[in-house]
C-alpha cells in the first residue's frame, strides 16, 4: 500500500472521529440546556409556633426558577398536610394553595417579587388551633408549577430538604362532627323507588356535617338491604376545579366547619329486592375523631327487578286526542302477574311537564288493571314515563323512563290540525256611516267560519281605498264562538285622514295550530274572495 495514502486515510479517520465526538458532545450540551422549572428555595419563617389560642400565622416563602427565556408567566400550587404526633400518620384534609406570577389578590399565595424566569411567593399560613394532640406538625407535601408547556412536580422527599415544616402547639380536639338535616333526595317522580334489573341505581342523601373545632374531613354512608346486602360509600369534601368554592358530593359552597353534602350510593345491578335503609353514617373531623350515627331516622328506598310482581299487555286509549277545545279523559290498561294480597296502589306519571295526569285510584278486574288519566286542553302530547305498581304484600314493580325501567311505549298525541280557517261569509254593521260618526261608533266586522280542528284565535284586518291603498289595519287576538262567529271592531277616526268613499274590508284568520288563511285582501296573492261577495264600508259626508 502507498504509505502517503495510508497516512491520509488515518488522518481523515481521526478528523471524522473528532468531529463525531464534538457533535455528540454538542448534542448533550444542548439537551442539558433545555428549559426547565426548579424549586430553588422554600422555608417557613418560624420552625415552631403556638396555635393553642388560635392566632398563630407563619409565613411560608418559596422561589421558583424557570430557565425558559421566553416564559411570560407561571402558576402552580402547594399542598400542606398535618402529621399527627400521636400516630406519625397524616391526618385531616389536605390544604391546597394556588399561586401565580404577578397575582397579589384574590386568595391563595401572594406574588412577592421577580420575573417569570425567577419569582418568589409567600403564603401566610393560619396554623389551625386544633389537632389530635398537644403538638402537631404541618408539612408541605407537594409543589406543582407550569409555564408555557413546562411542568414541575416536587414531592415530599425533595421538599424535606427545605425548611418546609412547622411544629405547632395545639389544642386536642376530642369531639367528633355532628350530623344535621339528613334527608333522602327524590326527583321526578318524588317516590322512593329504584329499579335494578338492567343496571345500577342511585340513592342520594342530603345532610350537613358540622365541626366547630378542627372541622369536617371525611366520612362514609352505609345502606343495608334484604339478605344482609350492603353498600358503603366513602366521601370527603373537595376543592372546586374552577372556583374557590369547595364541594361535598354534589353540593358546592360552605366551609370545613359546616359543610353541606349530597352523597349518592350506587346500588349494584340485581341488588336484593325490598327495602334498603341507611344503616350507618360515619363522620370524621380533621383531628381524626369519628362520630358514628347508626340507623338514623330517614326515608329508605324500595328496590325491584320486577322478578316477583310484573306487568304486560300495556295499552292506552285514546292514542290521538282532540283536546283543542277541552280536556280529554283516557285510560291506561295492563295485565299484572304475581299479585299477593291484591292491588295496593298504582301511580302513573306522564311527561313532559305533566301534560297528562292520573285521575283517581286504579281499578283491578281479575288481572286487568285500569288507570284513568286526563289530557289537558291544548297539550300537544303526553307519554307515560313512570308506572309504580304495589301489591298488598308491599312488592313493587316499576316501568318507564323515570325509573330507568322497561318502557311501556304508551303515548297520546293531539289530533293534528291540517285545515286552515274556512270562511263561509262576512258582514259589517253598519255598512254605511257618516264621517262625523266615526269618532262615536265603530263598525263591527262579523265573520262566519267553519268549526274545524283548531279554534281560531287571531285576526288581522285591513281597509283598502278604491285604488288599493291600505288606509287602516289592525292585528289582535280573537276567539271563535260556538256558532263559528268571529267579531272585530273597526275603530276609525274622523281625523285620521279617512275621506268619504267606499272601502273594501280584507282580513286574515289564524288558528291555535299555527295555520292561517286570507280573505278579501287586495295586496296578497294568496287571498281568497269572501263567500257572498266583498265586504265594503261606505263613508259619507256629514
């Protein structure tokens, strides 16, 4: 091999190796320099305070660094927990405090100074007076921060390297929370029934949890049913995601000293049929003290899968009702199977908005049950949305969407309105009037119309001069009499520019179903001639 050529290859290989190494080193340096957020300082002003009189405040200050030069903001939160000196475990609800760059109001922590690249915050922590012992420790257990897509989450291990704890002299809370205003929540229909054959069922209770010392923390609600079945639902209050409110279950507001809760227990599919009751409510305060309330006096619910008592062959009559001019009565019928002790009650619900209502108790003829209802005047439709059947033994069967139960498929529709108003004739009285009488007397337009499906409820009137110009018009409501007559007064003024002459009267009639027809209107192409000839009003001199 040529020696010079070999040396050239070696030199080139060395250059390539050095370049590759340099490139790799540059990439590593670039990765190391990627923007990130770090916690650089955190400390309580005092490591110990005396909160036994309830007036201790300790300032917690921390600094967050953001190496992103483009950052224009920062936000996050800190979490504090109380550690029991008696058990060594955390006890009580966490305290979550929000902070944000340049925010100095509105609760949470205060922005002290700095830029989005390095900012300092302060939280004046009111150390609670009560705990489970004469001393306790509060610790920062978590810090999170976000900025322009960068995030930071600092856990307890890292926070322990800072002065993130304060020891407090406290007063021991030995009394548990009290339970107030326990009540079963019912919706529409307001009946304590639940159907569980096809899915789960929700049972909801409202109550207040009060603790004037360390405050309410958490609890549990236990329901028991037939055969020893039970459901236990734990709960606690939470911070609202989009506001400064707190919530306990489905109720927002309140504070930890008096919290209103709405807690739902979920009965499983196929839960035992029969009566389910609240067996126990446990409330725990922030010192870990429990209050147990066994068998409180409150309504329970009756559960069914329609396995014992059931119904079929559902029918409704009429399926189409002419309720344009009055209420219409109807019946729901069905067959029952599995009755024990006869029929105790049947409760039928119709939707939407109670357009139909049950009238009186149901009747039983053999296995055939009849329920009478009324469909109110002008209701467009109604559907059977709930049917609760109870026999003499207290066994329950449920049907309809109100209960999440099988749908009987029963609906009544209003008779459709397909024909607009039909006029058979019209007159005006007086047909001739002097100009001077116009302020004293108004001509009466009397229209004869057919009695059709929907009642006539509106009339528009126009008065046309000989050249077709409209010299008077009015719009208003009007009722149709039992003989089909509609009347409307034409109120003219002698000072309204009306001159002597003969005028043609045209009108439009509309009904409650939204249909209309026009008659004798000279400026409308859809207008029909008035049967018996045009209606005219003659105004004379004098």
